[in-house]
C-alpha cells in the first residue's frame, strides 16, 4: 500500500501563517506559537477551508458555540465578532501579547443547551 505524501500543499488556505499576519478574530499578529486552524464551517459538517488563528481565540469560539450554531449563524468572521461574548473576549485579549494562552472554559450559556 502506497503511503500518502506528507508534503504540505502551500497553495491551500491551511498553509503556514506569516508571523506578522493578523488573527482573523482578534486582529493581533499571529506570532509563531499557540496557533491553531479554524474551520468557519465545522469539519464535521463538511467544512474544508481552514484559517490560522490564535489558540486562545479558537478555544473561545468552540467554548461559546456548538457546531450547529457555527454552521447556521456564525460561519463568517464578522458574525463571530458581532456576538457579545466574543466582542468582550476580543476587548480583553487585545491587551495581551500574541503568544498569550490561558485555559478557556465552556460558557454557561452553551452548557444549558
């Protein structure tokens, strides 16, 4: 059985992020550590396109919204930034360095669904 190539496709949106490019959620420079990839349409719901994003921003998105909510209402960066919880998070994290990471807790609003 042939092995699948592990060479990355640098033409895809999942290519390595430039350290000075901005995070699509919070706008801070991405830096080189604590970077995740986010599917605006969840991968489990057939989303393919990935975007580099701070790990703390990625965790906040998934701690706040279910995958169905992401598919139905929050599948754009503008829609995500328009949510009150995310807006408050962005205001808080804007003062932190790009490499900052802290544990993110699931919101009570999501737990009660």
